[in-house]
């Protein structure tokens, strides 16, 4: 697999987003008893425990971490179908954070970790699109197994 700077940046952004949201998710399921909240005081805990932070009964931190993990995994697959799925998941990730930002605004409380991951969702989309375009135009490498068989 060819690790381009774009692909590395995509995996790093998604992994950092996953770690941030995993931290929130651990708080939501009572694995952690406190949630550090830089810049917003107790807003992080209020948002993490709000009803909108539990879509379909699941902690949104864990769902977001799983989504970012799936983006990391798909970024490592060099197939056209995986690239399309990667772009789709990246846009789904962005949409979920936009909805979350709207919900926080309506709730009048802000969560640093959700905002941080939301900011990271923009480069994730851009990098996924760039990686997908690059994959469409990249030449196909010859089969290395053919050289070994001769």
C-alpha cells in the first residue's frame, strides 16, 4: 500500500477525533467519573449527559469513536469501493457533528471535545475526497507476484 501524505493526514485526523470522542464516551457510560472541559467549565458534562447525546439509546461519544475508527480502517484499503465508502462515512461524520453543533446551540451549553471533533471532521472530508480522487487517477501497480513466479 502506498502511504501518501494525504492518507497519513486522514488517518491521524480520524484517530485523534476517535480518541477525543472515546474519552467522552467513557464518561457517558460511567467508566470515568469526571470529564475535563477546557474553555467551557461544566458544559462538557452537561452536553455529554443531555438527552440528544444518546441517539437511539447509545452514547454518542462511543458511536462517534466507532465511526472515526471505521474511517481509519477504510483509509487503509486500496479499492475503489472502499474509497467511495470512505467519502460517504466522512460526510456522515460531518453531518453528525453539524447536527450536534445545532443541538448544543439549542441546549445553550458547549462541549470542547465535540467541538474539537467537529472541527476535525472538515479536514477528514477534504482529505477523504482528495484521497478518493488521487486513487481514481493513480496508475495501477504491476502484480509483484508475477516477478516471483518467473
